[in-house]
C-alpha cells in the first residue's frame, strides 16, 4: 500500500508532463532483442531504448537522437553503442539509489518516466527500475524494462491510455508470464510486445522464453523485426505482437 501511494504520487507528477494532440503519420519500432528497441517518430526523431552491451545478441549499428536508460545494468545501459550525438536520459541518478525526473521534448516526441522497482520488495534485492513513457506523434509507448512487480491500481490509472506496451515476460530478473498477463489485462494496450525473455541467443539464461506468456491467448501475431503504428489503425481489441530480432 505504501509503495503504491508513493509511486502513484511521483508518477502523476512526471506523467502530467506528457500529452498533447495526436500528430499524423506512422511511428516505427525496431526490436534488437532483449529490451533494446529503436522508436522513430513520424517527424524522424529516433529514440534508442535500453541498448544492451555484449550479452550475445548481434551488436547493431544504431544512430539516434535520444537514448533512454532505465537502470544501470549492462544489458540495459550501453549508451555508448548509439552513434550520433544523442541526448542520454537516465531514469536513475548516479549510483542507482534515486529516480530522476525526466521531462523531455523534441519535435513530435515527449518523454517522461515512471518510478518502479526491479523486484517485489521495493528494490531490496535488485534495486530500482524506471519505466519510460514515450509519446511519439501522439502514440503512447510504455517501456516497462526490468520491472519486477505489478504496479498498484493508482499507478495503473496514472499511466492512462497505453497504445503500445513493451512488457518483460521471462521472470527471474523481472515479472514473469503470469504477472505480465495481469499487467496487460489491467493496462489494456492496443498492442503488447513481449521483451526480456529467453531466445536462442540467451538459451543459457535462467529466464523462460515467451511461450508461457502466449499460452492460452488468442489474439497473437508473429511479426518481423520492425513494425509500424498509426493511431487510426491500432487493433481493437488489443493484440500481442511477437517480434523477431534477427
């Protein structure tokens, strides 16, 4: 209860900075594996989110205008990988003991943060995590990163309408398939994209693959490594899109 009230209060403060009229045009999303995605807005703003270090996935050539780092673990914090001169937005202060307040705008992109934990015991096991909320061309994309708990009702209400949800499903270091299913059911995104699960590249990791999360679900699509979204063409009811990093 205490955690829910604190997170809801802080997130309301942060997310009040995100919003505005929808912009026309398509938003693309490229998945590189694990939790690393590149979002490109209709006006061409590129946001690299949680770029990984050398964890087994092919290291891509990526150039971006913005990099978001949810927490300072090596599978999420390789800002140096991203070329160009991007603004680097870190969800945690140096040392990872406190959240930062992100309120960023560039052309048709607005970015804010939601404080969260990396575990179920308020960060006592794995520390803090940050959820990044990206509004690109009017499309709201929520990257849960390594969230280790299902947010409170107050926090779910504060997040509001979610168009695209990037949700970890592998467990151990984040929420598992059951918890991810609960989170999707409560947020009701138009599209849920599973991330942070075991693949052929990470076959020796203790996490599970995406199959437990997909089990019993009907509206599931297998898609490629890049997808496009438009607000007027989002699926209803919502769907799960399973991406391919290769």
